[in-house]
C-alpha cells in the first residue's frame, strides 16, 4: 500500500512538468502576424493622424439601420427544417 501511495504522490508532483512541453509564443506565422497587429493597436503605434468623422446623415443612417433590427420578432422555438440544406459530394 505504501508503494501505491508513493507512486500516486510522485505522479502528482510530476504533473506540472507537463505544462513546460508547449513552447511559449505564437504557433504559426498567421498567429504571429495577428499578435503583432494587436500589439500595435494596444500601444497606439499605428493610429492615423487624421481623425475619422461621420456626417450627421451618416450617423442617422447608422442609427436607422441599428433600430431596424428590433422590428424582427424573435421566434419562441427554432425550426431546424426552416433553413437550407447542405449537400455533400462523396
């Protein structure tokens, strides 16, 4: 019984060492690119010197588009047969 208890303790002590198996940092070139852009944004390094403005007409149209989404009633139940079908080629 002591051997089993010792083996269990040793296993639990070795578990954190498995976390070091994955290298830190981005896994792919795409992830590196994404993290680079996020870093630029968070540090405000790539901000445009020209502020973006919207005219009163543009703001009004955006507000109307936003309000329009509330005209559609949310159904009580989702009908899975209401949508289209996906055909697969074998």
